[in-house]
C-alpha cells in the first residue's frame, strides 16, 4: 500500500510549497485535475522539473487521444498519469504502450466502471487500478469494505 496526497484548487506557488513539504513523507504526490486544467501541462513542468523523492502523479483523466496526452504528460516530468477506465480499450492500450516506453506508470481510474468493464481492462500488469468515488455523488460509506469486495472480485 502507498500513501498518496492530492494537491488541488490552489495557486501554483502554494502547490510548489506543498510538494516540498510532502516530498519524501508520502509515496505519491498527485497534481490534481483542477491544477492541470487551471495551469496546463506545459506550465506544470515547473512543479515536476525539480528532483523529488516522491513520485509525481498527473491526474489528467485521459479519455481519448491517449498516446498524445500520455507523451505530453511524461515529457512534462510526471511519473504516473491517469486514464479513465471508461475510455475505449484502444485508448487505454495506447496509454499503456506510451507508459511502458516512457518508463512511466499508467493509473486506470475506475470511476463509473461496471464490473464487466473492469474485467475487460484488467490485463495491464504494470498499471495501477484506482477505485474512485465521485465527489459529486455520495462518498463511500465504507471504503474498507469497498476495497475488500473489489479484491474478491478482481484478485
């Protein structure tokens, strides 16, 4: 198990300070979707270009143009990038190919994925599968039980 902290909805300067604070204290520092949308991948190179001990995750939530978006994300210095599990199998495969060639990691966000869809995309051995509850929906009442059930269904 790894400890991850998400940085969202703040200024670029504050994000940079938080990365310094959390570096080495957590395994993964997530540069959240809102920061990426607010500043763009090219601007975020400022956050990823400094040598850190923690891995830096770019929550880009790719749904299409997988190869292009993942190449751009890894060029900007991210270690891990997210693709939506609801994307086409072909998009996820392209993201995985780029991840493997870039020595990066693909995280598959399982937000709104059915069990059938999870089975369809369960063959990526070096991917991280992320159980995600929508912030717009009711939060998970029992995250531990959710993980337990998930592991039973998808060992």
